[in-house]
C-alpha cells in the first residue's frame, strides 16, 4: 500500500508515537507485509524468529519491538506493540469510509457495463467496459475490475482479511487496507467471496474462470486462464500460477505456490507448494497416480492380515 505522498520517518513516528532510529527526514513511501514489501515501505515484525527476515527484506523501515542494530540504508521504528501500530498506520492512511448510496458517486463504471438491481458498489471502485454485474453483488471500496468481466449474484469482493493476533483478552484483528483486482475476461460465479489484501492486492488475472461458492483469501494471486470449480477454498498469500485447474472442494493452505498447468483433483487438500505440469490428488495432495496406487494397497491390508493369521 503506497501513501498518497512521501512522508518522513519523523512524521510516521509521530502518527504512532514510536521512537525512531535513523535520519528524521528519511523518506517513507508506503507500508506492506513481508511477502509483498518493496523499497521505501514499512514492514512490521514482533517475534524474534522473524527479526532477520524483516531486517534483511526489501523494506526500508522496520517497525520492531526491540532495539537492534539498524542495517545500512534502513531505518527503525521502535514500538512496544508493532501489530497495534501497524493498525494505526492503516487507520490513518486508509480509514473506513461510510457509504452514502448503493452505487458510490466516486465509482467509475465503463461504457457498456450492465449493473443489475440491488448491486452495491463502494467508494473509488473502478469497473471496466462491457461487464455484467448480477443482482446482490457487493463490491467494497477500492476494488478494480477490468473489461468483459461477469460477476454472478451474491458474490462479495473486498471483504476483510481473516488475520488475527491471539492475545490474552481475545483475538485482535489486523486491519485490511488493500484491494481486490480482477483483470479482463474473468468470470466469477454466484456466492463467491474474494477478500482484499491486508496492504497489497488480491488478484485474479486475465481469462480465469471461477465457479460458484469459492473462497479466495487475502493477498492471493490467481494467474491467467485458471479454471476453479465449486467449493474450492484458497487461504491467504497463495500464488496460483497460470492455467491451473482445481476441481471441487480443493483446499489450499496459506502461503503455498501452485505451479503452472497443475491439475488438482476434487476433494484434495494442499498442505505445501506443488510443482506445475502435474496432476494431484488426496490429502495431503500427491501425484495422482502414486496416490491412487497407495489407496489400492491400503485396501489390500485386511486380506494380507487375514493371510498372516492363517499362517
């Protein structure tokens, strides 16, 4: 998430009330999570296990809960609670805006696009040309939709990320300031839910087709010409490369990468990244033919045990 304009390190420290290490006029251009962070961004870290990863990342400013040696060319913001202060920055730069109409006056809708009754379109949404948005679709603030996109009834774009910190008093939510970006020629079925990024974009690339009742988590990127059948659940921060096929009720864990032209058969559970150009099945998902052989062998176990008893 980039700020509307550059801010100094001192200005950022004043917003969150944190001590800083570095030049007061050090420029800061945005904020992002570790997996999408860029030069000029703030990243937060609140566990020693991830200190080195954050300090050595592309981030220019590290919001951290311990005074450590500052890498050359970077700056630090010292906070007793980086999670809380990262939320403060999101609230400051991307505050919640209430709606004043079913279709916001700030929304941009392209020529030839059809908006059916009872559609909600939030603030600063952009929709391209020749799209069809069917009844009861909800499009939250700042979503970007390309040309020739069809979205069927009841789908929700831009809901908050499912991202919480477990504190003694209960779950503390990491606020979402990112977007959903739908590229050209994408079809999205009925009652799908596509969550926005925490600071970046949840993206569905050109030509992909989604069936009904699919969940796509925050910051996930679905590549070009993917085909995803009903009841698939994709967690946050997943990368699905181009021309991947997923059949019904596939589940994918957070942070996994699915390689180009992989096929994942129905009811498979993906617990780690998978190589492309391969068909997978089972839970945990493995190469389909090998998995089916394993299942065939398992079926023979009672027969084998019976023979052993006789011997």
